[in-house]
C-alpha cells in the first residue's frame, strides 16, 4: 500500500476515501485500525518499515518529526525542545 | 585508463532537499551544513571528475519489499527524479554513463558481486541530497555524470560491513580496468548516528560518529569488523547506513589523504562529512 503512495494520484485517492483505498491491499483489520488511528508507534511495533510509514505520514499531514514525537510519547513541542537546533526542519 | 581521484563520505538527510529547492541554505539552522561544503565544492572543481559513483540507499521509492536487491547498479544514460511519497522535486534528470556502468557490472559480477542491473532507475533523496551538496545543478543540468549504486540497508538481512568494504575494493579494480580516461569520485552516503523508530526516536551519538570518522581515515579495516548490532546499539537503528561509507573507503587506496572533515547534528541525524584525495 505504501509503495502506491509514491504517486500524487494515489495520495489523492487515499485522502478522498481511505477505506476504499485500504481495501485494495491485503491489510488485516488490525493493520487498518492502526492506520485509521494514525497510531505510528503501533504500526512500527507491528513490524512496519519506517520509510514505508513516511508515505502514510506525508499523505496524512504527519511529518517524520510529528510521528517521532508520538513514538517517544511526547508532544511535538516537547520533542522539538530536546533538539540541538530545532529550526532545522 | 579510468581512475578514482577522490572519495566523499556524507549524510543524506531528506530535509536538505526542500532547503535547496526553496533556497534556504543561508538560514541560521542550515548555514553550518552548507558552509562546510563551500571548500568541498572548490576542491571538486579542481579535481574536475567526469563521473560520480554514488553509493546510496533508496527509501522504498524505486525498490519495494516484494523484490529487494542487496546491491543494485544503475546502467542508464539518464536517471529520472523519483517521487518518494512527498512529490517529485523540481530537479533536472541526472545524466548517467551507461557504457561505463555496463563495464562496472561486468567486472563486479566477474568478481562475484552479483548485482541487480538497472536499466531504468529513478533516484530519490538518498542519491539526490549528496548530489545537491557536492555538485549543485544549474539550468543546464548537473556538472557530472553519475552511476547510482544502491545497497540494502533497510530490510534485514543486510550485507555485512566487510562485504560493503570489499565491494569498494572490487569497484576500484573495475574502475581502473576501464579503457576510457575518466576521472571518478566515489560518494559513500547515509548515516551517521540516527534512529527514526520507536521510543529511541531521535537518538544520536556524536562520540561514536567522531570515532567512526577517525577510524575511516586511519583504520577502515576495524570498521569492516563492526556488526550491524553493534552499530545499531551504539548509534541508532538507521545508523547502519554507515556501512555504505566503507564501500567508498574500500574504493580508495589505504594511503588516500583526508582533506575535509565536518560534523553537524541539529535535529535527529549526525550529519558527517569527510573527503579523501588520491
């Protein structure tokens, strides 16, 4: 599914109707649930590759650093405060 | 005969792409990185290479997990810009050198490195960010031809550090047996310390990174002994990309002279830079 998101038309299709989009791929109900909840921590724990997940992030407006903050159990602002130069985004 | 004239180890952080595309290289958070490349670009202009062999990894843009090569070499006269999920960057196609690539494929496969040969290959940030930093493009295109050499560093089982180092040594032989009088630079990209998944997201280790740079210069054999687990524990899961720097180092002679060295770690990746000249 994530490989398909390397196309503007497919990213639009996901945004238009996420359920129809996910139904095209061999996802389990658990996997669909994690994607619906934008549970990036759960997806990684489920075995997802980070670079594949970045495409879901890009399509749903969740940058790498926002996904990272969630995986750390922090808010985005809390995460940025831990960085050496937080403007390098 | 073709010969390797220099090597560069450098990181390939994706956020550099939009900085280049929007002309934000002098923004305070980015200036330290881009300033480090000013002397490198002058040095490269003097070396005046014909071809850059870029050892990099794709990030699930062109290579997906249904079929995943351990090593893949581009063998085309042009490489289009791939969409890796964020849209296609406004960059010109990258010129290749199919004849030189095919020679490298023949020699490397004869040396028992069983590459996947790619006559069509889009390139993304793993390849493009190092090109942006070292060989800025203009309206008329890129100043150098390229050969992309893709390494699997993202889906286990991965090639060992030693295997990557030996690939570099085989690459050196392959380059030097090419009949045309080409000057070649080798870029080893990725790393340095970073982890992008799980609770340890954002982990960096400057001490490890500086040690790696020291060893790369004087004792690369020691780095070839590193296990994936050791690199991942010490420097973060995604730091295993550093094994690609060993392909660059293996392609240079042991006595190659270090010219530049820089380190900057603003956000989540230790961004290293080291250059060597023959």
